[in-house]
């Protein structure tokens, strides 16, 4: 099952590599092409605030920054006014005041990775009622946004992580999950699909799901707790870039290396060391910079009234090409990419 599905993933992988190679391309030609035949030109000078789950998280630094070609890069190329703002912890209590402050600064659009599917909604619904576009990326708030830019299908993400680990464990043994926070929409959705996929591997038993809150110290502590509580543990899945890096650091010893398998979602720069020394065999992700870039483009298109969020609407997102709005008011970036020792040195993000 893993091998059959991986064929599809590898096709997406070639596509992802092509996109990465073109990350520095100019958006001038595509911007011109985008305006041809349009009833509305894209507005300039829109205030677009990019609100990740928390600041200081390397995943969101890659997704958002100008240097990496992320969301702020797209806004700069489009002539918009943009800033990355958020709290310091992956919680609604930390994120909400920042969103409220951005609204008070005259935001035309908000690009948000939601820390909670419902806690943000009263504020976001008021923003939408006042004409502010709300685009979620990475983590959704389904009932209170204009559009969701999804990194890959939730089932595809959940399935591939289980399949990678099942291949490494030959389909048997105790496993655990090191998640981000207990309220994160994306984490909980992916874990639900993991549990479904695990039914295909009856000899693999999920013994625990723990939460590191996208904090390195907390993720380290909960990983150590798993190793202490479950001496027969054979594998760990961490569907969060902070969690997988922290778990890899814990397992990067002679006692655990090669004996407890680890996979999940990580960035190549953070995971290269662990892949090269054998602590991790394979993990998955997508290009976070492309995700942020696409979300920013979508927000500007919507705020300019060049598109609506109706299924079937489409636009050209600069270097990434054309994307279409899908049912559920969603845009899909593409398929997950599997990183291994054979390919990881080709990527820098």
C-alpha cells in the first residue's frame, strides 16, 4: 500500500522540485498575464497582515518571509503593504489580540494559520462582516474564513505519515504521536486520518498522543515521557516541524538511533543532520514558502475583487502558476513530498 501510494507522491515531488527551482523568478510577466481579460485589476497598497500560529517558529519563518520567497515576498511583488504579526505561543489567547490589533490598523485582508477552529471565529466573523478578507493557510477555521489555502489533502498527509512508519516497522509495534497543541485544526484532522489508515496495519498499535504545543522544550519533555512510559515503543509520528525536530534530538543517541523510528512533517534544513546520521529514515512536507506565497496571492485577488471564493474561480499565483477554487472554498497547493537521504541535500528551507 505504501509503495502504490508513494508513486503518486513522487509525481508531486518532481513538481515540487520544479517549483523550488523557480522560486526566484520574477512575477512581472505573470502579473501582466493575470490582468488580461480581468473585470478588475489588482489593487495596490492593500494592507495585508500575515498571522502565523506563533513567531519564532522556523516553519512559519520560511512560509512568510521575503528572504525565502514566502507570503511577504508575494505581497512585496504585488505592491501591497504587508507585515507578519502574531503572538509568541501557539494558542488562541496569544493570537487573538494580534488579529484584533491588525483589524484596528485598517487591514484589508488577513492571512491566518488558525490556532483553534472556533475560538477565533467571533473576531474573524466581525472582520468579514466589515469587508475584510480572511484567508487561512496551514491550519483552517472552516466556519469563519473566506478561503482556505491547504498545503495538501488532509487524508494524504495523514496517510503518508502512517505509511512511511509502517514500511520502516514492517507493519508492527507500538507507536505514539507527538502533536502540536490539542486545539490545532490541522493536527487533529491529520491524526484522525492517521487513525483510519492504521486500521490497515492491525499489528501497529497507537498507544498515546501527546502535545508539545509547538514548543521545543515541551516537545522534548513529552517525547522523553513517551520513552519512559512505553519501553516497547517502536515508532513516533510528529506531524509538526517543531515536534519532529525535538523528538529527533531526543532519539539521536546510540540507545535509540535505528531502534525507534521517527517520521512526520519536518523541514529539510532542520532534519538533514538526523537523516544523514540514521536517526530518521524519511519524513514528509511541502514547500512552506510556496504555501505562504499562494495564500498571500489569494488574499490580494480576493481583496481586489478579481475573484470570489466560489468554486471554479481561478487565478495565476506568480511563479506557482494557475490555481482553482475547489468545493469548500479551498485551494490545494499540491501533494506531500517525501524527504530521504537520497534527496534531502537538494533542498534548502
